[in-house]
C-alpha cells in the first residue's frame, strides 16, 4: 500500500511527540504499512524556530538516541508529512480536523495544560480558561487545549466529517478520561450543549501511558547530528533509546496497526500507568528536587549520588510497590525490575537531562504522582515515612525558590505564585504546605500527613546539611 488513506492530526509538536508517537508511526510506515499519515501544529506560538525548520524540511528531522552504555544512533524521522504554521485563529488545524480523512486527533500539552483541580474537575477560574470560554461563546478558537479542541470539533460536526478518536499522549493519570471530562465541562460552560452531546456520541478517549526521556534539545545535539550524518538539522533532537507506549484499545474510527511496531494495546492501561507515574515520574521529581538542593545540575548526577539514590529507592521499595502489587490485585509488571530499569535509565550521563526540566510543575506532580501513594497507605493504616520525603524535598525546593536561591528559573503552570509565597512566609511553613488543597485535595490538613511532613522536613534539612558539609 503506497498511499495514505487516514490521518492523525497532532496538537503540540514539542520534543516528546517527535521522539515518541511520531517514531512509532515512522517505524510502521518503514515496514511498508503507509495507510496512516501524520500532520501537526502548535496551538500556541511556541518554539517558532523549530516549527520553521520543520516546515523548511517538509516535516523530516533527525532523532539521536543514546543507550545507557552511551551508544548513539541516528534516525531520519519522516512520519510527519504536514507541519501546520501557527496562526492565532488555528485555521489550518481546524480545516484539517474537519477533514473526514482525519480519524485521530492526538495531543501533548504537558500535565498542567489540562487546568484540572485536585478533584480532576476543570478549574474554570483560571484566566486562560475564562478567555477561551469567551472565545468559544463567540465561535472562535482559543489558546488552551479545550479552546482548540472545541473549535476543531465544532467544525468537524458542521462538516458531518464523522467520528474521531481523541488520543491524549501526555503524562497524566487516566489521561484520556480526564481530558474528556475537562473538554465536556468546558463545552457545557461555554453553552455548547449540542456540541457536547455530539462529542459524547462521536468521539472516544482511550487512556494511554507514554514513556521516553526526552531532554530539551541543545546546540550540541545539532552539532553531533551534523558530524554523524552530514545533515545540518535545525529541528534535531535526542532521547534515550528506551521507549514505551501502552494504549487502551478503544478507537472509534480505526487506528494504525501499532502493535506491529511495539505498542502495547491493552484492555486497561491502569496498572502500567500507576507503575509509570509512581515509580518513574515521582522518582524523577525526587531526584531533581534533591539534586537541586545539593547544587547538582543534571539528573544523572543525582541518580549516581548514593544518598539521593537511596531516598528514591526507599520511596519505591518501602511505600509504593506494596500498594501497587497486592495479593488482591497483582501487578502485570515486575515492579522491582521496573524500579531498577528506571534508576539505570536516570543514571545515563549521555542524556544530560537537567534538574530544571524535571523539577518543573511540582504543584501538578505532587497531586498526580505522589499524593495517591500517601492516600492509599494512610487508608491501610501504614507508614508514609518514605513517600513523605518527596513532598518535603519539594517544600525545601520551594523555599529556595521563594528566597531567590535557585540556580535556574522555576516554571510551574499549576502554581499560584501568591499562594506558594504565602506557604513560604507562613509562621509554620510545613503546616501551611500540608493544608494546601491544590496539592493534597481532601488530605489537606490531615494530622497524619502533617506529622509525616514535619518529620520528613527535619530529615531533608539534616540530609542537605550533611551532604553539603
């Protein structure tokens, strides 16, 4: 088969999408199955130089992968057949989204781009959401995921272009379900009841788990690509060689035969997702926050630091694996082997992943990656001493941010800066931190949480003093 018959439209052409989802479709096309094509663009005016380079290169770019042993390899990725230039009205995205050939609408906008509160409901008080609700009521596209999706789906419905799958490719627990919930709430608040009903009937939103460490590209990547391949690629990027994608097989308008190229199609993604979010993502944040406190720059430095590695190891082994693998609900994964693989990947110096990149969005990561383990252990009457170290590290990190003592600029889309400053200036910062509902939801103010955080904060203080002595 030589011609494409179906299209995936992707929102968000950042590094992760181009090192992950696009790679799987490239592999499928390289195997001879060219029934599906990929097009994409951004919903905000981000990374204009990269988008311009991709357009000039007709969507092609070079991916450098690096193994834990330091072996580098180079692949020219050609799955991205069409790169849509950004315009504020998102006209090109809307036009393509309304094409009957487009069967999957996928997206990567980072965890904080969903504007969900601690109960996983749309936080309509956010200024970006307010602006997009106003735009939607006027029939215009917005700049958030919901503002973009509503405009695309409105046009698709008007064109009678048929059902479409909404495929979330972000690091978010229950990502398909939660993005769908946020979208439907957005449409109701915008007064688009008929469109919400159409979306309910004509879209599917499978949950998916994605995994590949993909640092922000540096000029050195472009230099290595040029030296290795002879191609001067302004859109070159790099990632580790490990890659994983697990998707619930719930597609309303067909899908590529991804399982032929290593995607795991499953009935429920939950156990895979829980392992990834709690064993990998939470551990990643732990190492980034702890490494920053000790003045380290890279993730591999923290992972190779015996005391930091032990904090991460204890969090996984003592508190997390026991709630994810029980006699009543055994995990389909070997979680101890998964833990060891994660630490091996994080220790890879060739990735040169920065603490700055991984430390970001703590106000989204604590409720998403860390609080579930705290809740489940407390519900079982078990100790939370090891898992409490992670938020205690973040509190110490936040106090450094407040004091202007971080070595880099901290980014956190889910953080209310005034509320974060108030935690740091409170007479009892640990109590103020433990009472924050954005972080803890219904656990906020819980006496057991507060007691564990007090003890953990003392341990963090001693840890930092001892390591820096």
